C-alpha cells in the first residue's frame, strides 16, 4: 500500500473547477446541487444493513456523508494530491477528527510552536482533558522535533506557513524525522492552500484545512477538512490500534485491511464524525465549492498585493519590523524560496514603533481594512492581537505567542492594492 | 519489478471484459471483506464463484463454494485472490495451468496482496495482472460511487454519469 493511485492529468485550475463534480445523474444540473436532505432512502433492509456496516457505497444520513459535502471532499483531496478527504464543520473540528482517530488516552504528539493561537489552545489545554498531550517545537530548528518525540508520540503537526507570523519551517527535515519515528506528519495547509503548496509532495501523511479561510475565500462559511495522502503504513508498528485492530462497533471490521490507503479517512468519518457529529452543512460546502473555483486567480492576487503591502510597510518610518516569509529579512525566506515558488500567502504581522496604543490607533483608524478576527477573505483585514484575541494573556505570554503589544496582524485582500496602501497610510498618520 | 500504477484505461477494460470471477479465499463470514466484496460484485451483475477448501460444498450468497480453481465448473475470466501475499504464488501457478481450459485472462490480487515474482510469471503467460487493489473499490471509483465518501477518484467529465450497470 504505497503509491496513492491517482490520476492527476489535469492542470490545477481545471481541477479547482471540476474535480469531484459532475452533472447530476438524474437531472443533468451542471452546477453541484445543494442537497438539503438529512437522510436517504434504502432500497430494502439488506441494502440498509450493507450501508450501516460500510460494506457498500451510498448515503445514509448527512452526519456521515452528504452528496454536496462529498463533492467538496473529493475536490480538496484532488487538489492536495491526496487519496481521500473528510469535511467537518470548522477547521478546529477537522483537527479534532484527526487526533481522535490517531490518539488513545495518554498519547502524545509534537506540534510546531508557530501555530494559529486557537490551535495552541486546542492542543495545549483542551486536548489535555482527553488525556492527549502535546509538546511544542521550533519549525526553524527541526532537531527540536526529534528531541520532543517520546515513546507515546503518535504524530507531528505543523502549519505549512504559519498564522499569523508567516513562518515556514524546514518541512523536508521535519518529514524525515516523522518518518524515522514511524509516525504521520500532519500539515495544516490553511494559510498556503493547495495552489501555493502541496504538503503531500514533501512527505505529509495528513493535511488539514480550515476552509473558512482562502479556500472559501469570501468570508461567508465556516468549514474544515482532513486529507489523507494514502502513503502511510499503519501496520509498520503497533502505535495505531484504531487502524489495525478490529472495531467492535462495526462487527470486527479492520479499517486498514478493508479500505487500504483511504482507511484513515473512513475511520475518521465512520467513528469520529459519526460519534461526535461536527458535520459540515451542505450550504457551507456549496459556498466553499464556489469559492474554490476561483482559488488560483484569487491566490495570485492575494500574493501580489501582500508582497506590495509588506514591502511598503518595511520602508515606512512608523513601522519597526515586518514578519513575512516573502521578504528577504525573514528567517523563513530561504524556505519560502524552496517550497513556495508562487508566493506564501497574504497573512503576516508587523510591529508599530508606537507600541500598544499605536497598534490600537492603527486598526481603529482604518476605513477600508476591516477590524475583525478572520483571515483569508477577499477583503483586507486587520487586527491588534494584544488588545483582542490575546487580551487575556500576560505581556510575557503575548510576546511568546508572537502577539506582543506592538504586533499588528494583516490579511491582505484582493482589492486594488493602492487603495489598501492608502488606507494604511492615512491610518498610520494618526498613530 | 511489476508496476503497481495501473491506468484507469486498463482497470476499466478489465472490469468491462469480466463476467465471471473465481474468488479464492472467499469467506462465509458476512463481516469479512471478501464476503461483502462478493455481494457487491454480484449486485453489479458479475457472477462470483467462491473458492475455499475449508468450506467447499457450502453456499455463499447463492453460489456453491469449491475447494480449488480446477474444480470450478465452466469458464471464468478473473481469479481474485483474497489470501495473504505468501499464498498468492501457488494460486497464480494454478491459474496459469488452467488458463486455456477455463479462459482465465486476469489475475487480480486484493489490497495488501503483492507477489511480484508470481505477477511476472502470469504476465509472461499473457495474463493481465493487478495487485494491491480491490475490484469493488475500483468499480466504485470509476463509476462515481467512491466519490460519495469523499475519495479522490481522479475522474473528471462534463458528461452526465450513467449509474453503474
Ligand atoms: C491556520 C489555521 N488553522 C486552523 C484554524 C481553525 O479553523 P476554524 O476557525 O475554521 O475552526 C484557523 C482559524 O483561524 C487557522 O488560521
């Protein structure tokens, strides 16, 4: 069970529009219908039994599978060059599905310390209550991952390019460390999208997304997805009993034996999604599918605008520093050139010389950029973490989290770039 | 070493050419993959004949089970091997011996079943060999059914799909 058995003959832009979708078999409808149905009729009792026991393909109940959501799942699996995908109601829910499928109580994993703050809290605080333990390592120093691996470690988790400070780790080296340890590498590819980077090409075994961000791209729907590369050998050691031992709830079915290179996805769906229920709404799936159709166009524009804004900020007298992997000054610049030839997204941080108060005045002074807590929207967004998302932390904790008093986070949208810069300019003049 | 990357064209051809499958290692236990793969393939209008010495003479899904390939009456184009890789070679050799008598054209080894040497012997005898795949999964994949579970089928078409078989 080595290669992922996939025909990827079409170009990325073609797959962004077509993968997973086909004209409706019954009506010929060309766009993907929104199937707002909770449930699906069985042909007879025998058919129902086969479906419930995962013995045949088909729909039962939309907590498990839904025809509109399935199109989104296949679309993202295809764009990532993966074998299969399972969607969830948010990016955080998707992460939960991954770890519930991988970990037993008492297990451990190693995560990058440069992650979306919500993920640091999920891993470091909430997961603890389930008996899952996480240590954090430095993605720019891969050996720190090796050092953090223990007997009970079951995975490594990194962001391809991090939110918010645009850190790109040495992904090749981290992938080798995971491989040597016999554990999967999980990459959150939210901030890059499969258009800018394919983690599976560099050794990721599982990819996660918050589709809430660039994939949807219009700030209109929450969503998340997990993608399985189909290359990991779950039977190479005894670390993954949920994949390799019979499941009582399915009459002794063994997921890896039965489903092979998409067994992880089946397990995440048939156990974690079934039993905890964070299913994606078909309307959200539809909105996200529509967004993905223009992903390549939008990402090119996001990157071009971000590079212009970052360069302009770096030269501005009121700005102390800019942390964007696309700038020469970034410690991630060499990794950006190695892994991200077409750019590294449009979310980054910068420091205002005037500190905490100047940061607040800047975000409050913007009249085009929106002051809110999201990223990856068509609209340009700006946030002062120390006074909002990271307000509860002490100053020391804020600095450790990359959210010190002077830090401002920006998500550069796809508006006319001179308008974005003009808004920043007038707002900075008030700091 | 045999190539384990099979083009969609080859797999489609194999699935379209086949009408009868001898399934070696078929299980009477309804929760075993061979049992429900057999049932699925029957629903897709394949005739599937179980081969398993431990339960020969009994019936699975309405078909009599035989002890070995040579005992199966009448022709079958495909031998589907639901056994461990170590046991595949012997079955492949039996199939090679019977290929003219039974009209065997395809050796199919299930997910996780790989024997490169046996595969090479069968190919040298003009048989088509597929390893480390499941015909149920491949049928479902090429006929859009696998898409229902978010699996990447690699299939893109602007034509309205015809429901399988
Ligand atoms: C990189 C990253 N991963 C995961 C998440 C969590 O996703 P969601 O908000 O959809 O639950 C976010 C959200 O900001 C994110 O930026």
